[in-house]
C-alpha cells in the first residue's frame, strides 16, 4: 500500500516537473480516445484496451475504459476483462506547455475466467468483482490532435488489489 502511494506521488511529481509555460491542453467539450497497453502487478500478460474521456467543464472530465488481459501457462488459461468508469480533475491552471496533468478516481467491474486441463482433470471457474481506485495521469501533446498518454492507478478497494497503469496515444475527436 505504501509503495503504491509513493510511486503514484513520484509519478505525479515527475509529470508536474515537465511543466513549462504555455497553452491549455484540456477543454470543455473535448472528446479524447486513447488506445492503450497496460501493465499490472498481477497477471501473466500485458493488458490491452481503450479509454475515452469527455470534458464536462474546463477542469473535469468523465469517461471510462475497457481493458482485457489474456494468458495461458502449461495447464491454465486465464482471461481478465475490466470495464471502468472514471472521473478526472485536470490541472488546467498550471502553465504547462503541451502537458495535461490530471488526478481522479475510477470504479471498475472485473470478470476473471480460469480454465485448466492437467491431463488428469479439467475444469473452469469465473469470478467477478468491483474495484475502486485512485489514479494520476498525464498527456504530452505532439500536435493539437495527438498526445502520448500515461496513467497510473492503484486498486485499493475491491475484489482485485494491486498496482497498474497504461500507456497509449490519445486522439482528439472534437475541439
């Protein structure tokens, strides 16, 4: 738990340290879509998915993400699919040229499916659960319509706990 908080604070400090002087990179009415590759403290593969966000106000965005993680070992096959709703506060008052920093929270629902076949026995199981997680993130804009994205989160409450994040490329669909 302490490690998750420390890594999250450190990541936000590093992102904030890249701030220079410049223009606003998040706005009311903006639609942002981010295909992403994740990383996770548990699981046997990299999560893949997409997230989206809508600028409700000049500082607040709401959206969600869908991530899938699939792996197999000698006798096991596992799939983990998470659907989440997120709300973020964007620090638009910072003088940050080409940088959009934010912090928020998410509520996710995960479905895990496991099947096994050892040659002597086989079977399957499924589990589902809710998770509540804080998050921090940032985008670095290469152009007015394309940015690199980094999001870090810690599943603190719910069926699945741990640390994770995602990197991706954000595309603006409206401005």
